[in-house]
C-alpha cells in the first residue's frame, strides 16, 4: 500500500479505538456502510443528465468529494480488516481486465465481457 | 494524491482511451458503476453472520479483494473525471468526523451524529 | 396489502421454510439482499444513455424484469419480517411527498425538498 | 398487476405530470433513484446486529417503512416506464428460483445456486 493510504489506515484505526467502535466494524458491517455511502454519492447524479454531470461547479464538486471520501474511508477500513492491499488488488484487477476486454473486441463497445 | 494511485490513474486513462470508452465514462455513469460494484462486494457478505465475516479463508478473501478492487478503480476514475484528489478528500472528511463524533459523546455508540 | 402481494408473501414464506432459510433472513440480511439486487438492476443501465434506456427491446426488458422481480421479492420479505404493509406505506409516503414537493415550487425542478 | 398497485401507478403518474417531472424519469434515472433509496433503507441496519434487527421498536419500524415505501414507489415507476408487471415478474422469478434451489440441495444452505 502507499504511504498516504497507510496514514489513513493508521488514523482510521486510532479513530475507531478512541471511540470503542471496533465492535461495530465487522467486515459485514463495513461492506454495508460502503454501499450506503456509494448510494449517497450516486444521489448527487440521479436526476442529472450525463452532460450536466460533466459540468460540475465547485459547490457540487465539494459535495461529491465528501461522499467519495466516505466511500474511500470505508474501503480502506474493510481492506484493512480483511488483510487486503487495495491498490495491489486494483493493479491485479486492471491486468485481468486487459485480458477480459481485448482492445480489438472491446473498442467502442460497452458490452460486458461475457457478451463480447 | 499518492504515487501508486497516480499510476492507477494513468493506467486507467490509457485503458479507456485504447478502447474508446471515454464516451461511456460520464461522471454519472462512473458513479453508477461504482455503486454496482459495491453491491457485488456486499453480495459476499449478505447471508453471513458478522462473526463469519471476521473469519474469511483465502478463497473468500481473494473474491472480496477483486470486488474491492473494482470499487477502487471506479472511485479513482470518478475522482479523476471531477478533478478530485480522493486521499486529500478522505483526510479532510476524517478531520470533520472528529468534530461530528467527539469521543466523549460517541464512545461505544453507533448512533449517527445528529442523534448523539 | 393486496391479494396477489399476499400470495407472494405466503409463497415466499413457504419457500424459505421448505429450505430452512429463515435462519439467514434477519431483516438486516434481507435489507442487504435488497440492495444487492437493486445494484444488479442498475447494472443493466450503467453504460446506457437516458435515451437508450427509453428504447428497450424485449430481451433487455425481460432481463430487467427479472431483476425488478428480485428486488420486489426481498422488499416483500423484509416488509413481512417487520410487520410492515408496503403498499400502505407507499400510499402514506406519496401523501407526504405532496407536502414536501408542492407543485408551485417543485414544477420542472429536480432539486431535493430541502433545497427548493 | 393488483388494484392497489394500479392505484399507486395512477397516482405516481399524476404526481409526476403535475410537477412536469417526466423529463427526469428516464428508466436509467429511476433505476438510480431506486438504488439510492435502497441504500437509505440499508443505513438503518448497517451498525445493528442481526438480532437487533429482529427486535425493532415502533419508531425504528416507521423509519424503515418510509424507506421501504420509497423503494416501492420507484420500483412501480420503473416497472410502469418499461411496461413490466412487477407482481407477475415476481411470480415468475419465484417459480424459477424453485428450480435453481431444489429443496434437497438447498436446505439449510445459503450458497448461491451456481455453488450448490
């Protein structure tokens, strides 16, 4: 993992200990919390057109940044709880995606890999 | 942002360009994709007890790591599309959470900040 | 509740008993399953434009109908587990929405009620 | 569909017309809104144990009923927009589930059908 994500890990761990919150932080609960925050993130987009979503002003960007942050905080806590390095996992998944979506077949096409 | 997340940003950008996928990657669509992956992550936990979720074997951990990776990949793409530094945003949100959940009131308590 | 939803309730209860699945059907787990299915529903839309989503062919409609069905099945099971009549609750919520979104202020406007 | 769901359909259609909201109600957006409400529903459970979720008092039940209602309202609107009868779809899916999860193999087992 990277240094600043390691910082986040350390701070989140301390934050939860100070508040005696580890009892609530089963991986099951952390996964639920991550989904809930992802929903709050999506709420900012639900009635917008795709074009409007490409033209955010600073106020909207800040609101979305706060929700993105919440998702990342739970992602890091869940990864830590399960002994997963999220960046390494993402690197591995990207390599796998290169195989699942070869350029010649996937180019300009949004179909899922099992429909290519 | 950190170096390895910057690497991910660069690789994801190249991955999408090679496949002419930027047309599908409006922030609105990326936010939807993030939620969809978060749901796939939660699916691994939905019938488990909290205790079982604390006792994952390597096979289950790898399956969850792949889903966590998918969430992180979309989180990074969405942040990039909106000009947001997700780690900086997470750091700022953690500071805000320290104010919303003061230790003396939040200790041992899972209530939301507006119910403390 | 209505007759055919009552039928569904009865059939779902029998379905779970036959399989000794009530042990997994805590409201917490049913709520998670509902979200997971909602994500699978959204997956059919994530890369489509709004216009494409208005022009579904029969194959796509059937795929979406199956996911909608999954969401409704968990919604009914969760409502039953908590002693909630979902149609009555929906009627009540619609009345409340009429107050939260008065026509003169909400017309043509997608803002949330606390921003009107 | 059933009478009271038909009532809901009619009322929701009128509600949206009065507010000139059909422009926002592409199936893509309705599916997003459904997921967002499902997340708000799950938020009520995220830090609870399964046992606590089986022991709701009236206040919590009412809060959850309001979220369940929101999910049902969007489910009905999405079904209507796509010409889907949600109860018929649920009946059909339940029959399919009986085949995917035969009692002798699925009894007492929470595994997904492709792992049975």
